[in-house]
C-alpha cells in the first residue's frame, strides 16, 4: 500500500482539513451546536492512519493552532489535543486499518474522547466553563460520523479505504 | 494585542467568510423571493414607523437643546454624539458555552479592543480580539461578562453579569431594599470606563426577595437580539478611545471592564450586611 506514491499527495489532505475547519465553525441552529461532530480530529485521524509517514504529530499541532485561532480558544488547547490523538493514532494505525467498521468507531470514540478531555481540562484551567453532560455528546456523534468520513475521504483518494 | 493571534487571524478570517456563505445565500434568496404583498406590508409598516419616529425626532431636538442647557447650568461635561461603524456578523463561536461572535471589521477599520458593540435594540457586547480583517465580540450574555448598568427610572446602580443563556442577565449584589421593579429599563452607566453610557441593556423580568439570601435575586432580559442580529454597530466613543492605551497593554485587554466598577459602583448601596459573595464571576475573563 505504501508503494503507490500517487496516493500520497498532500493536496487532498490540505483541502479536506480546510473543509473540516469550515465545518467546525459553520453556523448551525442552537440545538445542533452541542452535537456537532469534531470534524477536524476525525479528518486528522483518517490521514494519520492513511499516510502515517507524512501526517503525524507536527501536522496535528499546526492544525490545532489554526483551530485555536479559528475558534478563539486558548492558543495551544486544540494543538495539544490534536497532537496527542495524532500520536495515539500513529501508534495504532496498523491495527485500526484492519478493524471492521464498528470496531474502528469504538477506537474513534476513545480518540475523540481523549481530545475532548484535554480540551475541557485546558478550558477549565483557564476560564469558567459550565460543566454539562452534553459536552460529551459530540464524542458519540463523532464516532457515528466516522464511516461517513472514511467513505468521503476514501473517495477523494480514489475509492480506497486506507 | 497578541501578535500570533493577529497573524493567524489573516488565515482564519477567510475560513469564517467561507463558513458564512450558506447562510448568506439563504438570506439572499429569501430576500429575492419575497412576494409583492409581503413587500407592500413591510413598506406600510416601515412608513408608519418612520412617522412615529419623526414625531419623536421633532421633540428630540428641543429636548437635546434643553438637556445641554441644563447640563451647562450644572457644569457637567457635555454628552457628545458617538460615531458608529456598521459591521456584519460573519460567524459565531462553535462552542455553545461561550457567547462570542466574529464580525467582518478589524484593525484595518480602526476597531479597538474594548469597543462597545450595539444592535438596533441595545447593547450587545464588546470587542475582545482584533484581527486585520475580522474581530471577536464577547456578548453580554457570556458567563464571564459583566457590565455596569443603572436603572433608567431612578439611577440605581448594579452590575449585570451574563448567565450563559442568551435571554438572561443576572444583576448581582443588589440589596433587598434597592428600588428595582419588574419592567424597569436598565441602561449602561459608563462607570467601568469601557462602555459608553446611556445605551439600553435590558429589561428587568424578575425580582425576588429571599430572606435566606444576602442579596435580592434580579433577572433581566437583554434588549439586543443577541442571537438574531446580523448587522451591528461599533461605537467609537471618546471614553473608549481614551481607554485604548490601557486596553492594549497586555492582559487588561481580555478582562471584562466591570472589575473596577464592581468595586466602585455598588459600595454606596450595599448594606453593611453579611460578607459579599466572591466576585470571581465578574473578574474572570478569557
């Protein structure tokens, strides 16, 4: 799979990450804000698993900084979370590749859960954030959105899964 | 001003613009496809509104003159009319627990940190971060936002802090004996030195006297349409400009203004009763 250099171009990576950034801030009705999937982490995890030799912790960190500026979070909050899950995804990428879809979703549940945990830890360290159960709903929605992400991004790379 | 954020905002502003496109298309098509009757109705309504407003303006001229004369008599500084700049909201914070909006005016248009933001109905919030092309506005309903107000009817001072809900402000440290009633209009008092004074903030919706609490429970509903306005006004007030060197001096920029007002304003009206609750809800910011 690594031999095919044509599938390792960075164009689709940049485009999809920008698209995920747009989806992360696109205005939605109030009820939907709590259940917005974490698009950027999902897309990042996909690319780390798909081309671990090109996309990794540094990419996660840079994309996280951009996301921080985009959402007005403390600089480094998303960078930390994304670098962390990029690392975990890198360590596990060989296993996740061969998982069936439902098991991949479970892995995503844990990864995005880590990301949300780091985010809320940073947020609560620097400012008052109301603690609600709904904060974690986005983790579940992200896990459910994972098959959609693999399908869409796989199509972008020429109908491959990874 | 944080230089890293400032330069990153050049990249993020286009993303906000792109994210705003669907909504813009939607409202554009809704504008373009309205029926003739709707437009006639609206025209009629606007015309009658203009008539009502014109009548008020007639009285306004004489009232302003009278007000100026009285102020001169009292040797008070004159109320200058503030300059405004119209901006459009191009994004809201995706985090449902933070009430922030992004507007399409930035340092290029001389927007400064701490600038007051209004809509047609009342005060909306203040600028907390300025990029080159866009800036970030903290709404008055954000949980970390506080704002010095006074009751328009009798001048009783209070601090309105956000509740994290778009339609609710809490008035803190209001003594049980304070003369605040349901339906009172709250206007900005300008005591914090950041907001210009005299702009409507909210209407008191609930006053509750609980003997078990040291202070009365007062709730208000913001006048501004915090979740609906698309066009907002940035106020360039003389007071705000004077705040400018202070506001750019570092962390002062991100701390909401009433930190000083919280200490200054209520002291004359709070009874020497039990210890006041800690004020961290007010002073904590960003």
